[in-house]
C-alpha cells in the first residue's frame, strides 16, 4: 500500500504578532478603564490579583502589532 501524501496549502498565512500591556484596575473605574483601552484596539486577555496586593486587580491586554 502506498503512503498518501497530505495536501499542502498553496499559501501559508503569516502568524499574527502581538503586543501586550498590563494595566492596574481601579475597582471604582474598571469598566471605564477597560472601555478606554478597548477603544484603542486592546483586547482583554485576563484579570488577576496584583502580585503585592490581592485586592488590587491587574488586567492583561493584547492587540496585533501594526
């Protein structure tokens, strides 16, 4: 039995390159902060407690590099 060769796409797309940002979130202004960054093309990846103070939240954001 002959081995089948998988079809190779004629054109392979480029991999997206990203830039990242970390942003401290103020509890009373979380939505406003995230909306502002979102308007600039940033996408929220995750929100985690701050490293020194679990009460402080930190947002991780990404967007495609220009």
